[in-house]
């Protein structure tokens, strides 16, 4: 029975990861975001097409689908005997694969930044918060969301290696950290780099879209 639950949760993790929340919100608004802006299904393009609040909704839900099952195992809400190889990160990686190769989008998908961040959050919550700080700082300085994403992903990879060397979470010492964390993070990092190939090329050509920090002006009545 335990094996059935283990593999059943793995399928659920993939199917949850496959939910393209940006596309869902676009459909609700009568817009296919895959036909507008950068045509990506992630939070950034959702925000460009639908507005900032939908970018926030999409990021949170894309993050949650990567975090959910990892968090439930990591913090003992689901008994570890139901966890495949007793490694919660396997389920987070399944969610990332779902987001990147969504069964609902003919195995196409997004860039895995938010869902990958969710995996980190489910395993080590404070690390995602630190990564978000790095993301906003790098985005603010560079004016490129893609630079913020790549910088925060690099930061997360370096930090997971350090945490694995330490062997435990410094804020929650009873939570042990093995080298599975940087290994899974490294694979997710490679996916993020590959998915950002076109962004990197546009940054080199200086044709990448920049972030505007100015608030929109009120229209005249």
C-alpha cells in the first residue's frame, strides 16, 4: 500500500505542477497569454498581458505547486513512510517537470523559476525569502526580470551547496540537509538557464524588455 501512495503522490505532484496558472487566468479573461507578449506562461508575461495582480496570483500559485508536497513531507504532515526513497525533493522535481513539460499544454510549459522556488520554499522556507530579496535587488539594479531570475537562481544553488556542507538548516537545526538538495537544485538551475536562452541572447543584444518602476498615471476624467 505504501508504494501505491508513494507513486500516486508522484503522479499528483506532476499533475499539480502541470497546471498552467497563467494560461488559466488568461482564459478566465478571454485571452490566450501564449499569443501575447513573450508568449510565456509564467508570472512575468501574465503580468504584462493581464496586469500586475495576475502576475502575483500566478507566481504564488506556481510556487505553491512546487512547494506543497515537499512541505507536507518535510515538516511531518505526511508520514515519511509514504515518501519515495524518503526524499521529498523528488516530488518537487516532479512538479518542476510538470510545469516545464505540462501534460495540459502538449508537454510545453514555462521557465520553472516560480515552481523551482516553491521546491526550495517547501524544503527550506527562509531560503526562498532570501532568494526573493536577491531577485528584487538584481531586477531593480538591472531593470531586467530575467537577470533577477537568473541571479536569484544562482544564489539559491550556491546556498544549497553551503547548507549541504553544514548538514542542517541553521534556523531549524533538527531539519537535516543532504547533498540531494544542491543536486536537485542544480538540475532545476540547468532547466532555468536553458529556458532563459532567448532572454540571455536579448540581454546581450540589449533588446530585452525592461521593467518600469513608475506607477501608472491616472487617466484624465
